[in-house]
């Protein structure tokens, strides 16, 4: 989502780094570029204006003029002021009598039902006893969708036919109390637009049970309309937090920078994909790092934790011992898939690695990864363990089975041989000469 903005800002920073001492004119020129980049990314005009004013006040003062590296100091100021704009991290309020009720609100199509299931999965993994409540009797298949998602995350779903949402929630609360539930997540009805009937229903639910958290789910791809929707809900019900969905999309993303500053409502979660595990607790430092092209190493570590650590360790030992097969390669690809879409992993790489990775077309990278997976899947286990048996007829069979050309199979085998050569060399030299190998 922030690819274009990140690229523009990095161009500005590179130009600053080329200068030794920074004049006021240099700072103003750089900030004009930053202003244009933010506005093009659909950040709210008022937010941009305040942001630039704060940065300029600090960047043309003694804080920069006395710095040993003025350009780096300006980048540090931009980072700090971006953090101020994004607002502090804010966690869920899970204190008070049980069950704590969390009400999910939002317009239709914002991803509210999926977000409810994702949060339920997260809380369940933290030891909470969670109950999902289907309080949307209007949208066709809304209840069935929540039940399907509930099965996937291992969380029960309370439903009740022929009752209005406030009654459904009240009855669910009674059952939750008896069943020892600690957190009850209510998936409320949405509308195609803000209207009084929707707000009246939400307020009626809040009169029936004590609400610990009211989370507004907003589609971050709809731009500044997301800010208007959040403002409308905030003025009608007591919002405690925001969940921004579809942060993995290719929209300009400025709303996610603006929304906290304009509405005053804290962001609590980011939806980063369609997968049920694709939910991040909001961390402004990590988001700022991605926006400014600094990567997100912590996020990368969290994704890596989804891998089978024992299997990864065994494969690493085999690689460094020189005994690395196509079977190991196939296992590595399966582990990589557990970390999420390839383009998301590339975006998290820091520094020059991240900048080079962001120059790769994610669609080409994903396409090549699928071709590689298809070729490996078309091989027998014997062939993956012993690639030397892959004669011309076997390669033709693998190409037919994977829907690829023989040239694709040959290219993969050539790359594999090169990897083997690299690891054997590293084993012999004890890691010396690595820069020359990869140069």
C-alpha cells in the first residue's frame, strides 16, 4: 500500500544525503517534495500541513545545524513526527467483569465479520475463552459466514433465529456468563451507508450489555472516505478503537496516516491479508518504518515464528554441510509460504535489501514462485532427493505435469546446482569469501 509513498520519500532522503551542510533552502525544497508525496498518497490536507510545519520548525533550527550528519538528523525528525501523527499504540481493554463484550461495527463490505474472527483467533491463542455472536440477521449468509469462520478458528458462534440484534446479544451474554466465557465478540449488522437506523440499533445493544470495546472496522482502500466514516461513527456511538482492513492492497494508503489524527480514535489492529492469521496489533513505529522504507524486522521475525523451527534448523545444517537436495528446497518453499505473501515479506526487509526487493514486481515474484512449486511437485520424491537421475525424458514428463516448458525445468535445476556450489564452497572455507561469492 505504501510502495509509491515510500519510493518518493526515499528519493527525497537520498538527495538530502548527497549534501554535506543543509541550508534553509535545502530543507524547504525537501519538505516541498515530502508534502507532495503525502498529498499524492491521499493523506488529509490538514494533517499534511501540520506535519510539515512541525518538521520544518525543528529542521531549520539548532537541532539540525549542529548535527554531525544534518541529512540523517532531518530523516530522524521526519520519522519522529510521523510517529506523532500516527499516534501511540493502544491495546484492547480486557479488564473488568467477565465476559468482556467487544462490539464490532462498520459499514457493509468493510471486512467486519472476518475481522471479528481474526480477533477471536488472536484472543483464543492468548488463553481467552471466546464466544462469537452473530447479530446481523439482515445480510444474506452473514450468520453462515461467521459460523464457517468460527469453525476455522475453533471458536463457538451464538445464533438465534427470529430475534432482533439487541435481544440476541442479551441472550448470548447470559449464556456466556454461565459458560465461563471471558470475551464475547459481537458481529453487528452493517449498512451500505451511515444512517440513523444503524446507530439506533448499536445504541440499543449498548443499553442491553456493558460494552468494553467498540471497534470500528474500516476499509483502508477507500481513501479519505474512511476518515469521514470514522468521524460519523464516532459522533454517534462511543468508539474505543479502529481496525483498518485491506492494508495489503494497492491503494494509496493515506487514510491510515490521517485517520488517527483527524478522529482522535486510536488504531488497534491492521488487517494485512485475506488469511485468518493476517492481523497485526497496531504498532506506529513498525508502520512508520515501512512508510519510510526502513523495513519491519520485528514483523518479519513474527512471521518467521510461524515456521517449523526444528525443520528449519535441520535444513540449515544440511545446507551448510553440503547435503542440500531439491526435497530440502521444496520444504523451504512450504515454510516460506507459511510466512505469508512474498511481496509482504520483501517489504519488511530493511535498508538497501528492502529497497532492492521493492524494485521487484511482486506479481512476477509470485508467478515465479508458483512455477517453481509446480515443477517440484511434479517430481517424485526419489527425483527430488537425487536430481542426477533427471534425464531428458524425465524432464519432459515434469514439464508436462507442471504445465511449464522443459527450459523452465532446466533453469530451476541450473539455479539449484549453483546453490549447491555456493554452500559447498562456504563449507570448505568456513564462510570466508562470502561477499565474493554473492558479489
